[in-house]
DNA sequence: TGTATCGATAAGTTTGAACTATGGATCAGC
DNA sequence: GCTGATCCATAGTTCAAACTTATCGATACA
C-alpha cells in the first residue's frame, strides 16, 4: 500500500549514501543488512525513482539520490535545531517576552532588563509602554506577558507583587516661595493649582498620589490634567502650578522646576509586577523571580543623583 | 529508553495543534484517541518539554509548542517538495545536464537546446564549448553528460550517434581568381596556402576535412595552423590562404572571404552526439532521444542565409 | 446532582521493522 | 575456468511498539 515516509528512511538513506555500502551502513546503524535494504527499497518506492544504482559489487548514487542527499541532510539538521529550540523555549531559555510598563518606571524596567537579558541572551524582549490601565489591559488581552504598574488595585485574573516603593516629593516652580528651602509641608501647597494625571487614568494610583495632600486636610482639586509625568513636570517648570510625584519621575527635572521633600506622614508609591493569574510559563516565572522587592530606593539617590544643573 | 523522533510525531503534533482537540485530531488521522495521546506524550518526552497544556476540558499550545508548530509545518512541506524534486530528477524532468560541444556546432546545439528546454523547463543546462578532443575528455572524466563532436573516431567507453551531416565547401579570399565563380574544383586550390586546424586537435576530423583535397590528388600541407574556425576564416579573408570547411562554419563570412561549392566526389562532415557508454540516465536519454539524424542541412541554407553584406 | 465531554490509563492485538538463513551475481586468485 | 570471497536481494520468522477497545477521573453544564 501507500507507505508513509518516516525519518528512519532519511537516516538510513544518508548512511548508505555516505558509506556506499549496505553492509557497512547497516553496521553503523546497528541493524542487519537486509533490514536496511528493505527500508531503502521502501523509500525508493515512496519517491518513485531509484536513489541508488547497485550491482552486486558496487553502490552508486543516482542523479535523484545525489539531489536528495543534501536535502535530507539539511532536513535532519533543521529538525534537530527546531527540537532544540522548542526545548529551550519550554525551559524558558529562549523565546519572546512581551513586557508592558508604565513610562514612569522606565528606570526600573531597564535595570531589570539588563540583568535579565544577560542571563537569557536568547530571549527576545518586546517592550510596550503606557499608563497603568493600558498595561493591565495588555496583560488581560494577552498582548503582554508581564506588566509593571504603579499603585494598581487588585483585580481578578491578575497577580500583583510589590517590586519596590518610592516616597512622594513635591515639585514646584523655581519662583515658588517654598522653592528657597529643601522641604515643604503639604498644607503650604493648598493654594497652588495642582497639576496631575486624570483620576480615570488610574484611580488607585491617583488616590495614593494625592494622599499627602489629603493628609494635610486639603480638598484635592486638579487644576490642570496631563496624561504623563513628563508633561506635568514641564508645566510645573512653566509656573502653571505644583505637583506631587513619585521620587523617580523627578530625577531629571527641567530648569525652572524644583524638587522638595514632603513633611508629614510618609506616603509611598508602590511599583508592582503584574502577571496573569496561573501563568506559570517558565519565561514569565524567570522574569518575575528576578524581582525582589526593594524598599524606597529613592533614598539612595538623594545625594548621588540630584536634579540637572 | 531514548526514543527517536519520527515524522509521525510531527504529523500527529500538527493535527492536534490545529484541532486543539485530541478526539477530533485522532479522527482526522484515522487512529484512535489513546494512540494519539501516547504519541504526543512520546514526542514531549523527546523534546523534553510540554507542547500542549491540557485540562480535561481544553487543549492549548504551550510557548514551546507554539514555537515548534510552524517549524514542523515547514519541515513537512520541505520534505514533500524535496521528495517531489528527487522524483522529477529521477524521471529526467528536472536536474542539471552538462553539455559539451564543439564551437563549430553552436548553431545545432542552440537549436536543440531551445527545443529541449521548452519541453523540460526545470532542467538546468550547463554549456561547455571546446574542441572535439576536449569534449570527449570532458565526457570521459564526467565533467560533461553529453557531447557534440565532429568526425570523431569510435573509442572505448563512448557511444557516438550521428546527428547530421554537412558538405564541405571551399573558402577563398575575395581576390582569389576562383572567387569570381560559384564553384571550384579542389585541384584548383593546389597552389594556395592551406589554413586549417592542427591535425593533433582531431586526427579523424582533420582527415575527413582534407579528403576533398586528397581526392583531387593534392598532397595536403597545412601552411598556417589555427585552432578554431573563426580565426581560420578571418585569415582567409586577410588573403593569407584558403581553407576547406564544413558548410555551417561559413554561414557568416567576414567581408573579404568567399564561399565556393566544391566540385568532385561529395565529402561530408558528420556531427555526432557522444555519451558515456551505459549512461542511461533519463536526462541523458531524453536529450539524445530528441536527436534524429538530419542529412546535409547545409543545402537548406544555401539561399536563405547568404554571407553578410 | 446527574449527564456529557474529554484526555489519561490499562490491557490486549496487530502491524511491520528487524532478525537469521540463504540465494545469486560479480570479482580475484590459483 | 574453477573456487572462494564479497555483497546485495530474498524468504521466513520474531518481537517491539503502535494501535485497538474498554474504562477511569476530572470538568463543565443543565
């Protein structure tokens, strides 16, 4: 009947093509010579043409055989490589990881990525930046494998684990009366227009971010909404108002903006690693495993990294 | 033990990857479901990682499986194509044919090639031109598969079959006394210096070529040896002497040379197809089979193709 | 809670790849 | 020109493993 070709046929064919001797080829394959003859004959039947021209004294490749030899060789090589790759992907040593993150955590992400891709050079990383809501949405719809968000609330189907915390600081225009000092009490800022992201962009993050103001008894009213921290800080530098920001977004301030430590009850922003619940793929686990929570890294930067001159 | 991978594994894997359902995949493969489960498990053991994540309700590809799927698909496609190509090569429908030929038979070769490659578009033809001795040598050492030679003698290991015959004509300078007529008797040329290829380039061909002169009782002495017809004819045009040539090399004569029909006993040059004895490869047979002997095609060209103006 | 669906497991069956023994053809050497 | 050696093909047998049927356990749905 119509027999299906198997890799065995290719392996046997290559052995005979190399040895040009059924006996020796069979020996190399650890089978008996008749079995080899049978399989080669079977292969020839499948292909429909002779691959070897044999006399009782010699074995030669036909044109068809000579054409097929390098292809068969290549095929087996490819397969071995593909199996190996699949294995490495399965073990998390290779593959692709889609990382979504909030723009204000770029520093953290780049640190982590540098370390991660040194340990897993064959993992291709695709980055997607956005707001916390976007990051979580990407995670839920499967566009991203891991997410890095700020002050997100628990939600179904998403696991959150703390990455690090940062204290909040105030950012004011250089002409602001408080800008002459190093510190400020939140209550002092009551009269200033507040520039911040819209609450809809991240209700939880918004509430945490404005906690210092509420602690000071201020009724929080956003005078100017901006969607990302870079713009917010630029507006502050332009004298349009003040803001309260996680420390790390103030490491590089434009001329005209000043960072001030906040007096009062300590308030922290929490940066979180987000994954789909039950997603235990090795690559995801490897990425999250590398993440140990660090408390308030902001403190370390106080003297080593000031605002730009 | 360490089981070897077979194409069956790939075929089964692809079926499950496509259906994402062991029952339906098994049905499509015309096997029972447990057999499929077993083989997939075996494949996973070979690769070393899970390819599917199954619950009792659903089947999903793992990252490793998703990586492997297109590769497996590609591999099977390639193999099918390679088998097909080998088959076509075996049947002489594809492959490569090395054709060696004498320069003075270019016209014949190009005619034949045009017809041949129209019928076998997938056959790649490699051309090698040279003298009869070179063509035969290429054939013997395996550099060429078929050869086209002129007036060669039988030799061991080479089969010769007649392709066509051509009459000989005389070529003389335009200032030659005989150039005023259309015909000449060989004896008339006795006093003119003879320009011809060296006898060593092809003893048999040389003897046939000079037969008209010997028939006329002339003692053949080559005054000027040239290795190819083009040069010989150019020398004739320069007035250095005369020559006797097969008709087809005179279809395009330089200004200053004139073709004259030879009176006397008809002498013909035979163009032969040469192959290695016992070389019954389909491509060689297809090429030679297309060759039916044609007698003295030269006649047809008499009026349709004159010398260039 | 019962029922249907689906993959895994267990045990028996069959297919076919490989084995041993032998035949037939070719080549070398006496 | 016969003899022995070499080598691939053939014949018949064996055994591993792919496949079968029967069944289980888990999950989803009504």
